[in-house]
């Protein structure tokens, strides 16, 4: 009788541990997906906000001259790069904190090369050790492409 109770108790404890492990993994995946989606939505909205703001005040030059760059630093905690239509970097909020400068410049050049694209906004994803996403928006003044705002 004692052996049967011990085996039953051991089986129940093992079953409970397996259920807790499965629930933990499921909740971990759900929270990870939610966090990733919330982050991507936030950075996409910030890209739209900055590109629309730059267009409303008259372009990149007035934006940089008015010292509105502090606006970018106050609303976001990631990298913002503003480049001209020919690929020249006009502003970069985190120039001293790059982990992979080479990859960053290659992606900026790829975005500029796609200027024939009709899309006003988009993103590029770098899969690797740390998955990076670059969200970009075209800055157009009077139908003419002036540059890009890129968040990463």
C-alpha cells in the first residue's frame, strides 16, 4: 500500500511539474510576441511622427536649423538617423554607440538606392545574434524627395 501511494504521489508531482513548465513556456512566448509587436508598432509610429513633423516645418534644413533635434532625443530611446536623398548622413542621434557601424552604413545605402520605390515607409530586418529592424520614412517636400528618417 505504501509503495502504491509513493508511486502515485511521485506521478502527480511529476505531472504538475510538466504542466507548470508547459504553461511557463507558453506564457513566455506570448509575452515575447506581445513585447516585440508593441516595440515594432512604437518605432513605426515614431518614424511616421518625425517624418510628418519634418515635412510640416518645411524640410530637413529648417528642422536641423531650429534645433528640433532635442525633440528626437526626448521622445525616443533608440537610434534616429536623418539622411539626404543622396545618402549623406545629416543627423545621427547615437553616433557614438554603434555596435556595428559597417552594417548600419550598408543598410542606409540600401534604403537610398531604393528611392525609385513608391513606398513612403518601410522597414528592413537584420537577422543575427541581435535581431535589428530599421524603419524608414521618406521626407518629401512639394513632391520632391528630400531625404529619409530612419529609426533603429
